[in-house]
């Protein structure tokens, strides 16, 4: 992955956009990573992967059944108690 500073991107924007067809760009500001710029095609591919994953999770949940209101309340209370104990 190509790495550029925010200033370099500002000065070479058209070149950077054209290069996104080849690879994403990691943007650094003050020496630390702050963003990744990627092509629209890569973004769409990532969205499709995420949508498929969430679809699988929903199917799994539907197959396993859902919690009742009482089970949900109990689960939430347990999690809140764990958090407050830390």
C-alpha cells in the first residue's frame, strides 16, 4: 500500500486518484496514520463482503432462535454487572 502525507495528497491529488486503480493509499498526518483512500470498486467489494457476512450472521441467529424479553434483560444485566465490576 502506498503511503503519502496529507500535504503530498493535496499537491498530487489528480495523480493520487488515478493511482487508486492500482492500490489504496495510506494517509499520514504528523507521522501517524489517519485514513485510507481506496477506489470505488474496492469500496464496493468490501461492502459486498460485509453485507454477505452480516447476512450469514442474521441467518445463523434466525436458525438458533432469538432471546425472549426476559432472557435479553438477564443478559444485559449480566453484562452491565461485569462492566461495573471492572
